[in-house]
C-alpha cells in the first residue's frame, strides 16, 4: 500500500511539474509571440473585397467588375439551416468553446505522436477566421500557435454571431466565389434565402476543399460530401429523419451562373469602369462601390434591339457572304454531345447563335394566306434542321432563308434562290437569329457597324448608349470614339446660324449651279445636289426639308464661315473640329455621334446648354452616397418645374434664341412631314423633329431626331470607311434604327404641343416669292417670323427677282 502511495505521489509530482512547465512554456511563447500578433481590432470594421457593381437608373444590374465575387450579409440575414449546416460540417461546439477546441487539438496531437505526421483536426471556425484574415495557410507549429492565441483574443472582442458572419462572408467557396451569398448566386443562381436544405449542405461542405468537393467540377464527390453534412445535421438533431431522407435523395442541380446581368449595356459599363479606376485606382474593383447610371433599362434594351435590327436589315439588302465553315457530319450513332463540339470554336455574336446544319427536309406546314391566292389547309416547304451549342435543334423555314442571295459587291447581289441548298447544306456552320415570333432565321455577322445614343434634353442624362453590334466582338465604342462626317445631319446648326444672322424661314436662296474658288479647298469647287438637279429660288424652309446642298453652301458663304463657326460653338462643338471652308455647310467636320447628339439635345430643349453625363450617383457598400451628379438643367415651361434645381447656378443657360429654336424646330418637323424623314410618320406622332444625313459616296448614314422629352442619334457605316452602297442613305440605313427605338422610348409619353414664343407671329405668304400672299398668288402658306422680320410687301407688287432676307433689303439678288 505504501508503495502505491509513493507511486501516486511521484505521478502527481510529475503531472504538476509537467503542467507548470507547460503553463510557463505556453505563457512564455505567448509573451514572445504577442508583440508580433496582428491587431484584431480591425475585425470590428473589416473591409471585405467586394466587386464594383454598375446599375441602371431603375436599379437593374448592368455589370460587375472584380476578381472576387462577394455579397456580404449580416448574421441575421443568414438562414438558420445554413448556420447549422456549417456547424455540423466544421465545428459542432462553436457556440460552446472559447475559440479553441482543446479536445480537437488533443486529437491532432495524438495523431502526430502515433504517425509522426501533421493531420487535420482542432481547427475551429474562430481559428479559421483568424487564419483567413491574418495568417497564411502554411502548416507550421508557429502558425498554429498564432491561430490559437488570435482565436482567444477574437472571442473576447467579438460575439459568436459576429465571428460566424465574418466566416460566412470571407470563406472561399470555388469559382471566384467568396462568401456564402456569392456561392448561392454562382452555383444556383438564387439569393441565399431561396436555397433548399440540400443546397445549404452542399455549400457548407465546400470550405474543406472547394475544388475537390465542387458540385460543378466534381459532382459525385461533392454529393458524397453534401450527404455527409446532412448526416451530421441529423446526428446533431438539426433536421429530422424525413428531412434527411428527402435531401439525400434530391439530385443536385448546381451549375455556373454568371452575374445576373439584367440590362445589356456593356459599352456604358466600360465607360463607368474607366471613370471609377480614374477616381479610385485599383480599389475600384475591391471596395464594393455601387454606381447608379442614368441609363433607362427599357430604352437601353430598345436601343440594342434597334441597332441590331438595322444592321441585320442592311445585311439582308446586300446579300449573304457565305457559311462560316463546312465539316463532314459524323455518323448518326455518334452522341449529340460529340457533335456539338464542332461549335466550340464559335461564340454567340450579339443576338446571333452559331449552329450546325444537320439536314434539309421537305415538311408539311399550314398554308399561309396571300392577297392573290386561295389558301389550302396544308402546304409543303423545305426546312433546314440545325443544331445549337446547348444540344437542342431548331428549324429554319424557307421564308427565313430565301433572303440570302449571294453577295457579289456592295451594289450587286446574285439571283434569287430557288431552294435551300442554293445557300446552305448539311455540315455547314452558320449563324442564326431568333425572331420576335420565336421562329429562327438564317443570319450572318454584320461587317457594317452602327451606333445609337439617346439623351434627356432637359439635363443631358444619357438614356441609352449602344456603341456597336457586340461589345465582346469589338470594344470600340463608336458613340464616343468614332469620328465621322455627319453630312446633312449638321445642316440644322448652319440654318440656326442663318436665322440668327437675319434670315427667315421664307428667305429665298438660289438653288443653282455654282463654282467656288476656295483657298482652303485648293482650287475650284463645283458642288451639286445629290439628285444632280437644281431647283432655282428656294425658301430656306424648303432648303432644309429637301436637304439642298447648294442652298446650304450659299447660306454659309453669305453669313460668313467665321461667323458660322463662332455661332455653332454654342452647340458644344470646338473650333478646331470645324473646317474653315464652305464644305462645313455639307457636314465635312469629323464628329462623334455623342457630339451630334448633344447639339440636337440643345435644339430639342428649346436652346439651352446641357452636357451629356451618365453617372447619377456613387455609393459605398453601406449605401453612403459618395458622389451625386448635379447637372445643368433646363428650367422652362416646357418641362416639369419640380425637376428644376433650386440653385440658380444649376439652371442651364440659354445659348440659342427661343424664337430661332422654335422656327428651326418647325422646319425639322417638316423634314419628317414632307422631307427626307417621311418614314417616321409611321410612328403616328406630330411632335417629332429630325434630320437625315448622308455623306459623299454614302460612307456614313445618320438620323438625329427629337421631341421635348427624348432625342436620339443613329449612325451606320463601316469602321474602315467605304461606301454603304448606292441606295443607302440616312433615311434608308439609319432612320429605321431611330424609329424602332423611338417607338419604345415614347410609348407612354403624351404628345406635347410646340409652344409658340411671344415674339413669333404667323403670316400668310406666297410660296414662290416668300413675300406676303396676294390675290394673284398661285400657292400660299402660313409661315412663322420673329416679330418685325415678317415681309411687308406682297408678291403682287414684285415682278421677277425675289426676297433675299428677313428685312426690306434693297439688294434683291438671290444668294
């Protein structure tokens, strides 16, 4: 008995000595390491890396920039079942231990003694937070001790809920997803709150090895891991047996979901990205800024559709350039997924999809009514069956293929097609587009380019911006980067200068051949009208309605080039952009669609100076407003007064006389009623004004138009300038784009009558002379004049000659 007592004392002494030495050792290590430990106070105000997000004015996501996908969530917003799943998978005693699981550490120590190898175990959620925020993932004893000490400090500083939230937001879960909210969007395309029990378990199983247990790249192994987590949840009584059985028997549906882009506006997104990087540097990608643009989601969608429709119509008019490639089709018994691989090298372009022609068949279809033929119950036609990248097949009807006559050159296409095999055959890789009626049509990637931009005339906010057919095919933003000649689209600015100089809408200008000697043009210049015809004395209103070149040139020569340049600078143009010769009258300056749009917006708002802008506000992750745009805004009876800023410094200044703008707008309304923009009458509105533009050799086609609420500019041309073709004008190539957009943009906007300025009078004039109408006048009309500039003589008192200006000029020579 005495010997046992002695043994007990010896063991007790050894134990106490070991314990004291251990405490002293650990304390010494702590005091040694403590000065090197990071300051955990930063966890109180931790800044997680969150991507830059760009939104439309109506808060729809346009783009997301940043390497890390992350959506921080508060603890109270994390579903309870997800918390339980994480606890079951990672740390069942999380809410009980002080930050360190001593039993787990002991198990790891025993494993080390038995095997001589470091193993898993003993790492709590708190310790993972310490490692993820402050330490490396190297498996060293020093790092483990640092983890332990940091975890104890973290537990003293933060609540368990705060620690769990940090863990849930920081942890890497594969495919660039950091945090559980981002993982929910990445794998299931849904907000965290909408996931099911088995999906919570899948996400909870990822932290251990995001690549090995990934539900997309390793679905079988991921499912085993998910079921293990579900089993642990059952053992811990977090779920019932029935819940467990239902969950483990549910097939996982994870797949990669890109950011839920709600509005296709990549060109404006890139403009925002560049602006943010300029402001904040690389922090723009990680700080979690939210940028709200001026873009209207409905107008942006309409602009994209309008541009693509216009360019596809151009392609149809000029013929088919051929299939992308031809392959030998594999045997029919080859799995469809093997066949789809032939399309891997071809990506979608805009709304066009690559497809492989599998077969051409004659099928029975319902007969369609025609004007001249009786209908029968059924008819037969050829159809092509094509395979898409997702493995599905669709049919192309003959009526959606027969447009594809062979392209020969811009002004010449081949004969009409008689059958589908005249253009495509099995084994051909082609592009197709889905039509509004859900049918599919043969298409081709357009070589021709286009741009569209719409502004709010009251303050310059960009409603919509499309810089090309497909941003990912060409990042060149033609709205702000393509400097092209506007042609006749520039003429309204010259006409406004003429009205300011003393011309009236009734002033006669001679539309006749002329030869100019111009030192800037290095010799003699013989301009003419596009038609080659000349129409003699022409009222200024008619000159713009019919876009008569010689009328514009004579006006410019008379008012003076320097005067014109100084005047049109009011519309935002700079002097160095404007040629100092008579070609200015024909739009020979090189300008971007955005510059033209700004000028037209000033015409649209009644003559007030505004500038285009696209960022409404910038917020930080906590929704604090860091920047709020305060644009110059038009304050006039034409606009709701509640939109007018109280600060007078933010009131847009007038740069064009009210009467000048009014008269010019009525002329541009007549461009649509009687002139080169007549197609726009199909919109069924009386409040639209605009102007076409076509340059020499049809290198560029334009249409710019507006009412008081919306203005838009459309451009079509080749990036490397060449002729669009003989019959391609502003009214042919660009106006349909503008119309398709405006049909949507103005859908819910009532017409707004044009307000007549107080100093504008209406006078009945003789259509031939521009003088007061007389009983002998063959044709008369009412014309607007600034009070005091209306004619005082009647047409019957003048024989021959004409009226050259708004005043009683003694010189009646026609310019």
